């Protein structure tokens, strides 16, 4: 697969990516889409809790449904996406999510909304998100030079963090003003907006090569092999999968704690969530500096080591000054998470040969997001068995251990991380041999 990097290929452009028209279009579309998504992240479980009076287990099951697609179609999605133009995949799945989410307010208006419909919407939007995310992370290295990946990921993460600051607070107000089902209309419209801006990207994706002997199972194995045979990618996938497992357990009961046990309004819940997301914006702004100061390898494991203790605040929060402590812990936690994500995603994109980007991203998503539905289900079951606070404590203890795989890997001492190098035309050595699988 060839690259789209026609302007200033191989060198960083003056003024950064703000002077890259196609990156700006991708950034504008995704910024608004991310804003709408933060509304849904709050509104969808609140529809279950407030409008349908769902039990703790049902909320946990809804959380599992939102991420089950990463297990169901995570691996083949990479091979399928590589057979299509990335831009087309982004547009189609934006529009699909808009159409599905619009059903919730429609069903509420007709008086036919039921909990099983939330499960179905969560599953369908999850499948669309799988395809979108695989294509999205594979598309960025086509649009920009590999030297600009950290800047591109940082800018996109900054807009996502900004939406998480503004979105939950406004989302809570929209839920109060319109009702949780109708707040989802905002998300549906944001996906239409995103599709329009992505469609406006002028650079044409290269037409995927259509090998006559292609095999879905072989292509999946190639993606798995690239990830599992690299010690650093194995460590990153183990770290992220562990963190996501316990984060999903927390998410399954966190809103139940705030809305049902502490009796906080939707507006206050949104403000607490958005206050924590300020840390995400800070993390996006400082990620490059952190990597330059302590080294790229340490910028992966150090932030995750600092995240774990922050997860132990939620089990002990009450309707008093500890709500402020919860907001501070959320802020610190998101700084660490975003620095970790920007550094490790940029490393993965720079490491991977262009022809494997889709399958590598799909494999990583399958491995690290495949634990989310399990975590949501376990969180719901534990919440019913030992209570919300007990579940939060168990998950918080688990988060303390998540950094260990990257700590006990070559990443612990590495300042500069390896990257994929295309072989010169005079060199018969394959590109895969230009980069050691393990440091």
C-alpha cells in the first residue's frame, strides 16, 4: 500500500500540521464527533438508569454491549478495512452511527423504548466504532509524515480531551433539559458533521491491492504475528488490556454510585466527569515534552504507574469534600492515561509497515479492548453481589498492577524507540528485517 504523504514528504512542514489542509479537515470532523460522543457516553447509561430504571447488572450488561464488538469483529475488521479505502470506511461508519443513535429518541417519543433496544443500539454502534477506529488510526500515517505522528496524535487527543471537558457538563445539562433519550440527538448530528468533513478530504486514498490468492485467515494471522512476535507490542497490549479490564469494571458501576447512591443530578455528574477530563487536555499538551525529557520508553510506563493510585479514591467518595478529591484524582489519572496513549499509539504507527497498519491496529484493538465487555459484565455482577463500593475497590486494586508488563520490558530503559524503515531500492533486505522484533 502506498502513502498519501505528497506534501513535504519525509520532512516536518513549517508551522506544523495546522498548515496541512487535509489534516485540518480530519481534525475538525473528529473534534465535533468526539464532542457528541461524550454526550452519549453519559446519556446512554443515564437512559437506562433514569428513564428505564435499570438494575446495576443491566447497566453493567449495557457497558459490555458497548464494547463487545471488539471481541466479535475486532480481528477480521483489520483485514476487511485494508481491502477498502480508509476514507470511505470512515464516512460510512459515521453515518451508520448517526442513524442508529437517532432511534433512541425516536423510540422514546413513540413510547416504545425498552432496555433491549439500548443493548442493540450499543452493539451496532460498537461494530461501527470498531471499523471506524481501525481505519482512523491507519489513515493518519497516510495523511502525514511519520515524523509528524506524535504531533498529529497529540492534536487529535487534545481535541478529544477538550470535548471531554465541555461535553459531559453540557451533556448533563442537555439530559436535564431534554431528557436522556433526546440528548442522544446531539451525538447523531455530530456523526453527520464528521462524515461531511472527512468526505471533504482531498487526498485520495490509494486503491488497495487485490491479491488473487488473498485469504482472510492468513491476513489475520499476519497481523497477530506482527504484534505477538514483538516483545514491546506484547507488553503494551498486556498493560492496556489489564487497565481496560478494570476500567470497564469501574465504568459499570461508577454512574450508579453517583446517580443512585449519592443522588447527584445529571448536571453535577457531567461537571465531575468534565473536570477530570481537564487532565486529558493537559496530558495531550505535555506528552511530547514528557517523552523528550524522560525518554519515549519511560513515557509509556511511568504515566501508567501513576494512574493506579488515583483509582482508589472513588470507593471512598461521599457527598462532601471527597467529591473535590475525586475530581482531582480524575484529573491526575487522565494526564497519565493520555500521555501513555499518545506515546504508545505513535510508536505503534511508526513501527508498523504501511501494508500492515490496518491489521496491526485491529489486532491491538482486539487484544486491549476485548477485555472491556468482560470488565463491564464482571463489574455488573460484582456490583450486584458485593455492592458498588466493593466493586470499585477491587477494580482500583487491579489498576495498581496494570503498569507491570511495560515496566518489565525493554521499554523501561529506552529513550528512543525503533521505527519501521523502508528498504532502499538498492537493498535486497526486506523492510521487516530493518527493524529488530525485540530490543
